[in-house]
C-alpha cells in the first residue's frame, strides 16, 4: 500500500484525490492546506490538517499548490524520507527543496465542478532517484493507463505546447462567443464546428487540417472580417494569426 499526503486544496488536488480514493493499493493518509473551507471537502475520506509543520510520514507527498509556492511548501518536507513531487508542467524538478525530488504532472485541464476520467489522462513523471522513479510510475499507473517518464526540459516544452492548444484555443472560444453575442446569436451554433476541429486532428496532421480564408489567401474575405472587428486586441490577433497561417501555407498557394 502506497501512503500519500496531498498538499493543496485547489482544482487539481480535488481531482487527484477523487482518482486516488478509487485506486487499489493507494491510501491518502492526509490532505494539508491553508484554506479551512476547501480543506473540509476532503474530510469525508481523509484526515485533514491546516498545519504545514504537522505533516504525516508518507511514501509520496504530492504538492498541488500554485506554481510560485512549490519551493516554499516543499521546505516543510525537508526532514521527510518520502518522495516530494510537485504537479506542475512549467516548473523544474529542482524547485523541490528536499533531496528525494519528483514530478507528477497530469496533462489535462482541471476545473472545479467538471469531473474527468483519469484513465486516459497522460501522467508525466520524473524523479531524482531510481527507486523513486519506480514508485512514481506505480502511483501514476494506479490511476491512468497513459503514463510517461519525461524530464524537466521536455515537460516544460510539452506544457508550452499545451498552452497553445488549450489556453489560447479556449481564449479563441471566448472571442467567438463575444462576436456571436454582438449579433444576438447563440454560441451553441459554433459547438459542432469546435468538436469537429478537435476530432479531425485525431487522424489528420494539424497542418493538413487547416482551412479558412488565410490558408486560401482570400484577401476580400479577410478585409471584410477586419472591418467587422471593433476591438483592437481582436484586430491584432486576427492579423497576426492570419499572417502565420498564410506563411505556413504560402508554398501551396
Ligand atoms: N488546474 C489544472 O488544469 C492543472 C493541470 C495540471 C497541473 N496543474 C498544477 O497543479 C498545481 C495546482 O494548480 P490548481 O489548478 O489546483 O490551482 P488552484 O485551484 O488555484 O489551487 C491552488 C492551491 O494552492 C494553495 N496555495 C497557494 N499558495 C500557497 C502557499 N503559499 N502556501 C500553501 N498553499 C498555497 C491554494 O490555497 P488557497 O486556496 O488558500 O489560496 C490552493 O489550495 C499547480 O502547480 C498547477 O501547475 C494544474
């Protein structure tokens, strides 16, 4: 049985704990956090504590706090023997202060109130010690079938790619919704298009899947679009992205 302590009570902590309580051979022996109200939500299935100086002894400590607080929180674990693993895509393994360092990064977007199926979520793990690598692999495989040993440089690049495909794409949905609302049209009309865009790159490389006025270099359509935009940021984004698409496909035109 792997004994784990989870530090932090936010989005990822809740989703990870929900997965770990269903896992065989894993026991959450404590959840530690500074937010009393959030902490109470874990009390149904785990002892809880708001005291970072009274952390139980465990095999693995999962630090699920905001990126900037990882180093500071890990300092509370400097006398522990277990693996101290952070969960961030963007932060180097060395941000963890204790010697038995690790990373346990689930590559997915986790949001409050939206459940996820961990089975297919890629979990990227890394550790300083050989034995710790094995332990983190076992822990990752207890909740997912999609487990990868990835070093800090690779993970940071992967996280950057994730920012492009998820964070930036979601902002585009936000802009699309605002444009629909300007005309009193429901954003629902765009949802089948959004789903097909994500679906087709499962089998077609993204470059080949590109369509639209910028790929075809349809100048009149692009000028017409720019005339409809009244937000400077949206105009800048439209021009920048159209130029990038056009450049990526100029040899085909
Ligand atoms: N959400 C995702 O989609 C996702 C995906 C993969 C990885 N991650 C990683 O998971 C980690 C947590 O992200 P999250 O999305 O769960 O963030 P979150 O929902 O904002 O939760 C952050 C948690 O960190 C705690 N915290 C912040 N500063 C602290 C400090 N100085 N000392 C102690 N606790 C502190 C917060 O406590 P308070 O409530 O008291 O502020 C809260 O419990 C991050 O490293 C992130 O990169 C997130």
